[in-house]
C-alpha cells in the first residue's frame, strides 16, 4: 500500500533516532562525569544504596580523624608524664639522701628540702599547665572520663573513654611530704614510691588505649576501602563499557540519520505512478 499522508517508515526511523540520541546524551553525561548514576531515574535503588554507603564512608573517615586526635592527646599526656616520672625519681633520690641522718647537717637537710619543695611545686604547676586544644589534662577534667567517637554511628561500641585522674601533688598523695627532718624524709620515700607507681599505672593505661586506637584506625581504614569499592561498583561509570556504548550509539545515529533520509524520500515514489 502506497500512501503519502502518513510515512510509517519515516516515523519508525525518527523514533529509533530519538532513542539513539537519548542514549548518546546519557552516555556523554556518564563519560564527562565519570558517574553511572547522574540522576535518580538512572538507578533509583542503586542511588539510595550508594548514598547510604557514602554517608557511612564519611563517618568512617571522620572517625579515623577522631582516633588520630585521640592518639595525639594521649601522646601529649604521656610525654608530660614522662617528665613527671623523672621529677618523682629525683624527689625519691632527695628523700633517700635526706634520710641519711648520720652524715647530714641541718643546713644540708634544708637545702635538700628546698629542692624537694621546688619539684613538688613543678608537679602542681604541670597539673594546670599541660593542655591539648586548650583542655587541661591533669587537673581532674578527665577524671570522670571523656568520650572519643571512634565509629561512624552512635552507640557504646563506637566510643572509647579516655580517663586521666587529677595528678597534682594532692592527687599523687605527696602534698604533705617533706625532707627537712629525717623522720619526714623516711616517710617521704614511701609517699614517692606510691606516686611513682601511680604515674606508671596511668602511663600504662594510656599506652594500652593508644595501641587500641591504632588497631581501631586499621579496622576503619579497611572498612573505608571495602565500602568505597562497593559504592564505586554501584555509582561510578565503567569507562571502557561506556566508551564502547558511545561508539555503538554514534554508529546507530549515523545509520539512523541515513535511513531516515531514505524513508522520507520513499513517498516520492508515488510520483512515478503519475507518469
């Protein structure tokens, strides 16, 4: 049947060319952005899954930063406590020296006590002076524990508590110690030994927490890599596939344009009937 008012072949060719052009538009968008999903309509469920993973990845990376900040805080505290250890060891030496009643004069004991008191004052000064991001570490601020958020979600399993007791001379139990008198020097040896053990315990606990944070960071890094890979498979464009698809669509566009031209010329064959 030959008709001129409705060119069915032309309409079919035009529709196929329209679909090809739409595919080219999508392919160009993916190639230029590097994303397989540029609009929600590209893959609605995939978009929802990928965005959920993206939120998880952001939380994990922030948690890594939090854990690294926690390690820096602990190292700041430990570095200061190392000096406190040295001070207490010197105070112990002074107490042992002052307990040697047989060879020391009253003036000697006074000089030893002056140094002993000065070192105790330094411990008290440090308790109010050592800070991390303006937060004082040894004045009792951390006695009840302060939370590090070391996971991407809310909950106790994603939190770690850092606890540091008040570490001034009163907190260490040496505020009444002195070495100006032999009897006091003998008692001071026990007080200082107790304070040294207390500082050792605090440093050991901080070291345990620092090592634990190191393991937590390793776990978070591994999770970041794997979740990022899963998100990429959903959200990112496979460039090799997209280039192949783009080339295919270009060929279809060229052939579709040529075929449409022939379809549009087809009704003209009716003119042959008039001759």
